[in-house]
C-alpha cells in the first residue's frame, strides 16, 4: 500500500485497521451464529414484485 499510494507507512497507519475489519467481523459473526434470514421462494417472488413496481 505504501508504494502504490506513495505515502509513508506512518501516514497510512490510520487506515490500516480497515484491512483487518472484514476477517474480524466474519469470525465474530460465525462465532455468534449471526446470519442472514433466508426467504422462502414465495416470499422471494413477493419481494421481487415489490421492488419492480
């Protein structure tokens, strides 16, 4: 990142935490069993009809 952005490591440091957020969140969600609600095919069709109107 330092070479690509042509900034020093100290200047990039405040933004480096963003590289670690996704793996931490994925691990946390998996541990806490947090997931997206699955829609039934009937509800999927109804939702799609709502969005296309």
